[in-house]
C-alpha cells in the first residue's frame, strides 16, 4: 500500500442517483482528489470476492487484492444523506464487519490498484483460454484494448466510471460471440448425448433370442446346472415306499366307506309263510 494512503483516516460518502457510493470529503484533500472518486460498499465488496473465487485456480493472489484497497467502517451520519466512514485495519476477506473499501488510486498508473487491474486481467484471460477453444489464444492486450474502448466511450459522454463497474468489467469479461454459461450447458448436453449414443449401440434382444439365451447351457451358472441335474434324477426307493403307503391308506379309506354305506342301507323284512289250505 502506498505511504500516502496512510494519512487518509476518514472520508464522507454519499449515495448517488446511480445507487453507487461516491466520496465527497477526505481527511487528506492534498493527495486525494474527490472529483469522481468512488467507493465500494459492503454488498459490492462481497460480490467482487465471489467473482474472484474461480480465479484462484488461475493464479489469483488475495494479498494483491487487499493491498489495492483501504477498508472503512461506518462511523456516524454526516447529514444530508451522507455518512462518515472511519478507517480500520481489518482484512477485507476475513472481517465479520461490513466494510466499505476505497481503491488506492493516488498513483493510478503504477499504484497497488493498477497492479490489481493487471493481475485480474491476466487471471481472467487464463480462465477464458481454459474454458473456450479459441482458434488462437486470447491475449491480455486484446482484453485491455476492448475494456479501454468502453471506458473511453463513458468519458466522452462525461460519465465517471465507478470502480465497482471497472472491476466487474474485467471479472465478467467474455469475448463477443461466446457465452461462458452456454458453453457449460453445451458440455453437459454433450455428455448426455454421449450416454444416449452408448445406449443406442447396444443391440435389442427379441423374445425368441431371450428364450434361447435362457436355455443355452453354456450361459448357465453352476448353481442352475446343479438344480437341473436334481430335477432329472429318478426318485429313490424311499420315494416309492412313501407312494405305496399313500396308496394303501387310500384303499383302506375306500373299504371303510363301503362298510358305512352298507350299514346305512335299509334292511328288507322277511316274508311270512303262506297259510296252508284246509282239506
């Protein structure tokens, strides 16, 4: 962090019509120019940190980010919709307190904020070259030229570029004709199509073929073969004896039934002998 920023102890900020915060007064008016000086609020700071997370795999250095900003917390109201901020030494990434962060732009060409812009641009370019298959790799100069054109257009219109918008332009940058979200969706669709192709390559099995496969002895497990062998074996003597016993029991039951029928039948009365005729 530049030594000149050590003198800056407090600042008074206001909420602009664009819903961004801008600096009205500073404790060091000699080194700091408040004309068009913007400051990032806690909500915007959290969003920037979230955008930086994917860049960690591409060389993002958290220390470079923290060195580029001066953290402040709310001290008190300053009247007329303004708020007085007090400088703190908390870490932007680790603090539990909601912090405003002011970019150190005292030296806007070689200062810590300029270093951060260059660092984020290089990390973003690495990510884009990894995500997209360009005909020729994207370069840092190409990205910087395109971003500079947009900034110059704003200056020509007399609009001050808020530092939050300047950072988001880098962290969200994607070349014209490409969309990072669409590319990820295409990858997912491609994976689904590959799975469908794999399934399509499998032949359909007809019912007749399926039945033939079931009856194919070469495709049976050992357990199935053993079960088939057991079914084909003739029944032993023990089984014949049991069958004979069953048949004997059935015969006895039939005899008993016949005797019962005879007992139940009505008995015929004996005829009386006819009387002899008298001579």
